[in-house]
C-alpha cells in the first residue's frame, strides 16, 4: 500500500518537482555555469535538441541546490565536449524546444520558481510561463512572442511547413487549448480545439502524412499542487493540418501518463510504459507496449517491456529500433506491497525491434536517471544528458550508449 501511495504522490506533485531539489530555488540565487570545462552542466528537466550539424543544444532545467540554469550549451559528438553558447533571458524547466527548418530552436513555456511578473513571492511558485525564446547559432537567444496562455507539461510539434503546434499544459481553465506558432510572422494563432484537455504527461507524434497523434496524459480538475483530481486519459486524437481539427483516433485499454510515443518505420506509433489505473482501480506502473496503426485508427498490444517504468526516455535509432532507458520503476521486482519502498531510477536499457515486435535488454546505464534527455545521434549512438538520481541530485557527466556487439545482455 505504501508503494502505491508513493506513486500517486509522485504524480500528483510532478509540477512541483517532487523528486528534484529544484523547489529549493525559492531561496537560491545565481546560475550554475561558473566553472565550465567541457563537461555539461548538471541539470534536470531541461531540453536537448539535435541540430542539423549533428551537435545537440542543451537548454533550461535546474541543478542540485535548487538553482535554475540560465546557460545553454552545445555538445559536440566529434570532441565529446560541450561549450556554453549563450544564456536564456528567462530560466525555465519543463519547457519545450522545437527545431525549426532553418536550424533555429524555439523554446516555449515551462516553469520557474521566481514569478516573472514580480508580483508573487518565490515561495508561491512554481509559475508557468507564457514566454518564448529563439536560439540561433549566430545570434544566440532572442525573445519571441509569448503564447496566449502560460503552459507547463505541454507538447510542441514542428510541422512540415515549419509551423509549431502547441497543445496542452495549461494549469487552469483556458479558452486556448491549442495554438500554432507561424515562422513567417513569429506569432501564435489559436488552433482547433482538442477533444479533451491534456494538462500534462501526454505525447505528440508527427505522422508521415503531416498529421499529429496525441496519446494519453492527465486531465486535472481543481488545480492545486496537492488538491487535484487526476484522470489518466485513454482516448487518443489526431490533428489534421488541412482542416485544423482534432478527431478521435481510438483509445488505449488503460489510460497512460508519462509514457513515450515513438514513430516506427512502417508508419505505426509505439507507446511504451507510463502510469495508469488497472482493472481493480489500483495505480500501477505499466510494462506493456502498444502500437497505434493509422490504417485502423486503433491500438494493438505488441510486447511487454522487461521493466515497467514511467517518465523514461525513448529514442528512435537510424535502423528503426527504439531505445528505452531510465525512468522510474521496480527494477529488482515488485517489493512487498506493505513495505515502505517506492520505485527508483531504472538502469536497464531495452531495445524494441519493430520487425520481431519484441523487447531485448541491451545493457545498463552507469546511473539510473529521471528528468534527463536521450538524443539519438546520426551514427547510431545515444547521448544521455543530465537527469537526477533517487535523492534529487543532478548528473553532470553524460553517458554515450553504443549497441554492444552481442546486442543483448542478461536482465
């Protein structure tokens, strides 16, 4: 019972970074990059964006001691070093970062412990942000036009025409559930209305035909850090750029939140893990994976992961396989349900093979982590940056995962 309670509390307080020390930012000043020697700044809940030249832009997040990180850095796979490339005008964590066709990156929303308006004390935070910034390799960061509403836990999808579709993440009733950023004008315009309000924890996947698939997430009523009603969403929907409308796209057997969604080479979308409520109305970590098929507009269960996990990382490799790592789960097996033992950061790495529709363990991380990023590089390696351990300490040293020759290890 205690472990189940811990899962519920973990999710209910996600917006306040329960598993992280960022909440201490109310009493912290300054930034984190005083001594930079090519090793990435320790941070969590940041963004990592693969640039056209193969490097990765790392921005936002917070580090151990409650300090929100202003410095952004670019990690180079050739030298395996990073360099600081500017600072955000507004520190933010839990934001989105969208690569634009011209190589720039749009950062939108997120949260901060310091009220940007200066009207509320930091102890009342965190505060969701409306602001955006655009990073350019030459100019660094420049202010963008703000969104219509403040968002945290939203998704931002770059469309084939260069626009960016932003959905969800609003923390209060809002008439603007979705909006689109136009690169021509640099402004946001209202978009269609989603079928359901997805406050956080959902996924958005660009489909080959230009549509966007939205899966899972939580809808919250009575918003408040500790006083809210959370509902994991089962219904999926697709946004069509031709009509600017959302339509139903099947439903999950169990609603999921903090799962992953990855496009497969055959056009399907793989959905793995997450948190949900089982048939007995008990909260559970999900170990199953399902695939959404655009031909049938429905989900089919395809495989079971070695470890059920939430808030994990997924990256599609050049060969179409899907890399799964990190997150929170019961890696050593399910403990005594009466013991005061909760899930912990997972070290096991798994690969999903879309040909065999199966998972195989392929190694372990040096450190299990949550709130980190995993970026698939062009050479097939995966760059893991930041994240935190079970005590909320953020990692600085990156891990680079390479598929072992055996392609499978014991779990």
